[in-house]
C-alpha cells in the first residue's frame, strides 16, 4: 500500500498528517503501539517542517506499508539538514528527532534539489 498527502506548512499541518497516517495504518491492519508511534512521529516531523521550513510551502507526507513495515516520509522545501540533538529535560524544544531515533525501527534523511525528506519505519511485528 502506498499513499500520499500534501499539506501546507501551517500550524494545523501536523494534526492533519497525524490523523491521516493513523487512518491509513489502521486500514492496512496496523494498530496498537505501531500505529500510535507512527502517529506521534509523523506529528513531530511535520511540526519540524512548519518550524524550520518556508511558511505556507507544500509538505508532502508519504506512507508505504509492506510486510508489516510502515514507512512514513515527510518532504519539504526547507533544504536544511535535520540534526539529532540530546536536549536538557527542561528544554522547551528540540526533542522531535530524539523521539524518532528512540521509537522508530530505522530512520534517515535525503536531500535532492532543495528538498529535504525525513523518513522513519515502524515494524508492526
């Protein structure tokens, strides 16, 4: 199963993308912790595009599900290099990629022609 959603880099984008990914995963039979992790991590990545990418620019969210592995890609026009940081417990921001690193089965980034894609995989087994 493969699907794609485009949202505008705006405050409601993370919520829209989270709910969409959760519904796609559920319709493919992925539930429980895997679905909840995918929902959380999608929200974090899309929120990062809103904060660090160009305001109002398109953000593309892709979902690919094969053999119980859910892959989500979030692509924006930011062109920046996402950085995994270890923040202080009292810090107000900076935990998004740390959550991805801790909860995803695997994750990474790609850069092409001014576009940045951050992806993660969650194994439903």
